[in-house]
């Protein structure tokens, strides 16, 4: 594919894990339909052009899945390979935030620099990270890997918005975590926004109802507005955990029960 130097990417969602859940788990505040089933899917994303390949997030491992009661369907690394992306050759991995389901396969990206918001890195190495609910949401070994990678010069801590390659940029949103960032990608369909956990489900953003895990509630509402501003049109905001992603876009079965979803 020749993009004429304009930075047009193909975007993939790699569906690697699943868990059963109910609606009441996914919204801040009381939900009168809270006992209705609302399963959660887990994704890693990739954006590839002739000039750059960027992976977004790194999933969790089978061991973490067993411990946390999740169903691990396939290795994200294997699904990336099915999409034509070799983990060991990737030069940039964006970590949208440092919850456990976004950091598990970082060691597989042996040649990469890891792009993380400075506010996110500071929080998870700071004094509140080990308290209560915060401690439950991160994997210590993953954070330790990033600390070592930082000392090796492999972590790029940014503050705010940044273009990483022509046609691909990260945008600091916060709300769900202090340094949550979304990724905006130029595609043949227009600008796609990989929302990650700024909107776990389409229902979060469509109903103006933040997810249940909150760091700063007003920032979660602001994040919804920013996602709309960044997207190139209807249908171009990709939620972070919604099984509807598998039905909205072209999906190819992957090894072990996972899937490779072509977003654009």
C-alpha cells in the first residue's frame, strides 16, 4: 500500500481474552438494570503503514488470567503475527495506561520504546499505587519491568498530546487513570480513535455514563467530549472492551479462539 507520504494506516484490534460480567459492573453509580449480562472482551491494537508500525497496549498473560478469573483465548503476540506484525520488530508500543490488562506482554517487544504519559508513570511508582483498589488494578511485575526499561532508556514519558508518526498521535485524557491516553490514527476511512478505557463500551460514551473505575470523574466526562472531537465521524471511535467491536468490523478467526479485527 502506497500512502503517498500522508501517513494512512491499517488498524487492527486483536481480541485475546474474555470474561462474563453484568451491566452493573460497567457504569459509575446505580444501574437499575445492573444484573443484566454484559460481557467484557479484551483487545490489543496495532496500526501499520508502509513507514511505521505502532502497537497499542500489551494485554495480560495466561497466568494473570487464571489468577484473575479471565478467559485467555490466545497470545496477542500470535494474533499480531497473523496481522503481519512481528512483535520483536516493533519500534513503538503505546501504553494507554498501566492497569494489568494493558501491560502483560511488554517483554515480547524486545526492540521497542514504550510511550507512556508522565502522569501515569508517576502515579504507579508513587505513594498511592499500593493502596486498596489501586493496588488490585496493576501487576507489580509489569510495573517493575517498566521501571527497568526506563533506566535502560526505553521508556518515553510524554506530557500531553504528541504525534508519534505522520498520521498517528496520542492524546492525554485522564479520568479513568491520571495518565490515560487515547490514540488517533489516520486511515482510509478517516481518523479512527482507539479510545482504550476512556470508553470501555459504546454505551459509556453514548449514554454519557463513565465506567465504574474512576480516578477523576469530571475528567471522564471531558474525555467523552474529546473522543468525539478527535474522531473523523460516526463509527470511528473504537471502545476498549466492547464485544460489539467483533460485529462492527471485518473479523478473522485467530489461533486458539482469538480474533483479528480489521478496523480500517
